[in-house]
C-alpha cells in the first residue's frame, strides 16, 4: 500500500481538524466532503505503521 485516503463530512469539524495532525493533506473532493491523503511509501512511515517496530 502506497497511500491512504480519508473523507469527512464538511460538518465533521473534529475530523477535519484532526487528520492534518496525523500528517494527512487535504485533496480536492465533492462539495459536501473534505478529503485527505497521506503517502505511506517512505520507509519511516511504513515502519511507524507496524506495531512493535522502532524508528531508527
């Protein structure tokens, strides 16, 4: 998996504020949706996503 997309209803202000704190970037979407994407292809991100793995 190279990336992850998330979508939130425009009224979900908590999610819209939270996802960027996790490294997601807003991407174009429909009028009633705020969409986000995050690149998972770098080794550092991939290692952080595996439980029990350590960053070096």
